[in-house]
């Protein structure tokens, strides 16, 4: 099992932003995973991107000025 402490989730205001971000990251060959927003982070329905902490800065740089990010949170609290 993956160590959840090694991952952050990137939250978006809308599902469309998450899908756009996923498309950008695929084009840039940056590792990520589209997952449902964990209930302990938000009770809203939606999806977010899970990224390894080692890749977080690269991912955020790739998304900068291309898609609106609401928040970046640790996967576990």
C-alpha cells in the first residue's frame, strides 16, 4: 500500500478544472492520479489530483497560469 503521508492532493473549484489539469500533466508526462476528494478534506462531491511530494513542485509549475487551483492539502491529516 502507498504511504499516504508521501502524497498531497490538489483541489479545484470545479471538476472541469481537475480534468484540464490532468490533461496538462499527461502531456507533460508528470505522474499523478485523479481520485475522488477524500471525505476528511471535503464533503463536496468532486475529484482532485493526487501527486507524490517529490513531484509536487514540478506539477504546480506545470499548472501555473493554466488552471485555477483552489488548494493543496496533505492526503492525510
